[in-house]
């Protein structure tokens, strides 16, 4: 489908047209959802056609929203900033269940078997776990403050950290009752965390002090280990315009690629030793660093006022190899599962731009209302997402 034709047809779409009177009619492996943060809606997109095919409305405050998918790729679970947990059917293109489970939430995860959905909350804090089919509450785990960095682990487990207490917790929900273990102090004010794709390491970014914390999840028991504690101690701190998102930390060529908080740098860390392996000067303060599948490259976007730019960095040389200017307010990047295309959301231009990752040619532009997160259904099969 040509981009101009796609845009014309999309303008004629109803807000939430059912796929076929509520019955399944098509596969979902080529689909994705784009968060439209200003309107509380989701844009359903087709990757092959590079086109929007429906808009799903009524999801509340999506100003800092994320989502995850059921293992069969049919349902999306959307975590809104207003504490809303919504279940969306990609086939009927409707919200099929919704609950306001807290006053302010900051993301969630689905268990490896697809049975449980967990949500981390700022207000009142803690983690709530729900039945994925019905959204009925299964467990309410309190915490001594704001919970962040919630991620799934194998064996129907979840891991998270707490901003106020600087601790990490591991919850096992495989038995009749949840078992929650305090993994100990990880550092002052952990602001986000991420699990590596092999579910081996849990990385925690710290805002209240220098350094990063790693927890080896294959150890028994898992214990926090600090590294990069000397980074930035001899340099002047810069204003932080937007906190980096650890879901966008990249893992490539045996390295962690981390954003330098408040600085115009990427940090390269040897995965085995946790020693610094290099730095890359970049255009601005990094927000997302995303590894391009099946390649040695990572793509980086930036905080304001430099948020009109994306840079591509070679993980072998640590050098910038391409600088793109997609448009106003680049918020998110998502790759086709095999890395052939990069989809970039442009909040202030109200569109999504699709790039060929080999030639950097623009393949398509898709209209969207203040787009932010882009989530393809291939995420259903990736741990930590």
C-alpha cells in the first residue's frame, strides 16, 4: 500500500472499527500499536503495508504509557499514567476490559506464561498483580515508596525496585501464594531498570548518586553489584532535561550501552567485567539507545532541545556513522523484528516516519496524534518487554 493511499484510507477509518463483527479474521504478527499520548488513544498499524488501519480510543491518560502483549499476540495490556490497566483486543480493535487500579502507575509486565499481568505504582506505591484473562486482582504487594523498573523473569516471577528505599525485590508467583524477597540496597533513588534479553542481568540506573547497579539473576541468591561509581565525579553536573529510559538500553557485542545521565555521551561497559570500555560523544543527552536487530548498530535519540535528531552508532568502533533529522520531538524508535526498518515517532509533527536501516531512505510517513511509544507484537516473545 502506497503511503499517500494509506493516509487517505486511514482518514476514512472509524475510531474503533471491529475487524469482522467481533470475530477473528486475520493474523497479528505483522501488527503493532502506537500510543497517541494527547488523545488517550492507540493507533493500530500494519508493518508490511506501513499503514494505520484503526484507532482505538478510551484508554485514559497515556502521557507516559507503555504496553505488553499476550503470548498469542492477540491482546495488549496498556499501562496508563492515571493508574488505568486496559486490555485491548487487536482483532476486534476494542478495549475489552479496563480497571483503575491505582492513582498513578509507571509501567507493567506480563508473566512468561501469559497468565499474570503486574503493574508498578507511584501512588500509593507497590505492585499489583492481575489475572490476564479477567483483570481480577490476584495479589497486592505493598512497597515503601514508588515502584519502578518492573520486569518479568522466567518461572512466573517479577522483579522491581523502589525509589524511596533504594531496594530491589523479587516476586515469585508460581505457587499458591506469592513469595517476595528483598534483594537488598541497590543505591540512592533508582529511577529505572531493565532486564537483558537473556534474563541474566537486571540493570538499575541511579539518580541519587553516581553509578549503576547490576544484579546477576542466575546467581543464588542474586546480589546487587555496583559499577561506574567514579563516572562523572570530576566533571560538573549538567541539568537533566529528561531521564533516560532503561527499556532502551542496548546490549550488543558483549557490551552494555548506557546513557550518561545529564551528559552528551554514551557509556560502553564490558558485560563480563563491568568495566568501562569506551565513551561516545553524541548530539545531546541520550534518552533511548536501541539496538538494531541483526546488526552491530545502535540508534539513539535525545532530550530537548536536541530532540529533532537520531544518531546511529557502530558498537564495534563506538563511532557515530549517521545523523538523521526526522522531525520535531523524536520520542520513540522501534525496529522491525529482523531489523530491516526503523519506525520513529515524532510527537510534535503528528506523524511516524519509517526508515530503511541500510540506506536510511524514508520509506513511509503515517499520520498520528502526538505519537510516543511504538510497540510491535513481536515483543510478545521477548523477555523483559
